[in-house]
C-alpha cells in the first residue's frame, strides 16, 4: 500500500533507542533512621546517603559505591560500600551475582582496648527477581559473609521480597506501590580473642508504601525483628548497654522509617525532564 502513495519528502525517522554500552545511575536520600536488616546503623537518628553505579552492556555488568551516615560503636566517620557484579536475564527473571565490601573509615577501638576495632567485611550476594507481570514482582536473596562486621563469625542472610505497583486506574494516580521483605539471619560464633560469643539468629521483615514522581520517591516503611533488647546488645555491642550496665540495646526495636530519595539514570535524563531523546537520522 505504501508503494501506491504519492512520493513526498518525510522528516528523518528516529531509530529506536538501543541500550547504551555504558549507563550510569546515581542519587541521594535522607532516612529518618538507617536500618540495615533490622538493626539501626545510625543510633535511631537520621542518615544522609548517596550512591553511584556504572552499568555496562545493558546492565549485564556493574560497579558502584554508596555512602551512609552512621553512628556505630567504633565511631567510623561513615559507611562506604563498594559493589560489583553481573546481572544476567532469563526471560522475566533477572539475576544478580555480586560482591559488597563494607568499609568503615576512621574507626577507633571501643573503650580504648577492646577486641573489636575494625568492622570492615566482604559479603557475597546472589539475588533473583521475577517480574510476574507489569505490576507484580517477587524476589529471593542470599547474602554470605565469612567475617561478619569484623567478628570472624559467619553471617548468612536469606530473604524473600514482593512488590506490587498499584495500577493508576484503580486510584486515579500513577506512581504508588507497596512492597515488603521477610528474611532470616543465621549468625555464627565470634573469634576467641573477641570473646567467642554465639551471636543470635533472628527474623527480620519490612513492609511499606512508596510514591514516585519523576525522580523523587517518598517511602514509608515499618521494620520488625524478633530480637529482644538483650539479644540486640549481644549482636551489636551497643556502648550504651555497657556504660549503663544493663547489657541491653534499643537498636533492634520495631520502627517506622521515612525515606525521601532522588534518583537519576543518565540514559533516561531527557525523558525525565519531559523532552524527547534527540533523534538519530537514518
């Protein structure tokens, strides 16, 4: 049919955008409490955070880093994480096999001469996320560290996740989602020179709702563990429990956390600000 139309001059057609060889995602957020797998890393106070990730070959490989404001027993100036890994895809399932190096610069020995003075550690991660449909996804995760928080105890965390993006026609507005996680932490025994303490295994979960508008996301989430205050002290070494002689810590209590974040992706910048990506003439 097109051959029967009269010839005319047409504007250059845009070639469908191909996945970039290298892409970048980066952002920042402020949290009312930095909770990591059920334990506050900021003494139940606010925490500013940033991240940057370089993605290669349509996000098949990645490297990145993240920073966090923390308040921990060894008084580091910050938490600085380094990440790298691979994200192969198999149909609707995306895998993520990577490593995370948790670094805490500027640490000082607790009370001058205790056994714990360096909490840096390396963790291996394996994740799978299944996009069941455009609105619903579920995931499974396993993390393993052989020197959890510098204690020389094994730490294995396994969890399942789920996320549901609420269709706009249900509530008349796009950008809302609900999500949650439930996991279990298997923790081993600390080194002999650190007391040979049997750390406490525990369950952890969170559930919350998010609203995203352009690059901004507001998330409100409840965090829960089954650790009591004594068990929390055993796992964290909270100095308050030593100073006041109670051997208890409030760092693992149930909490509601609000997070405001801004996120950018280099290849989608034009789309984010409401402009079309410059067309590539054929």
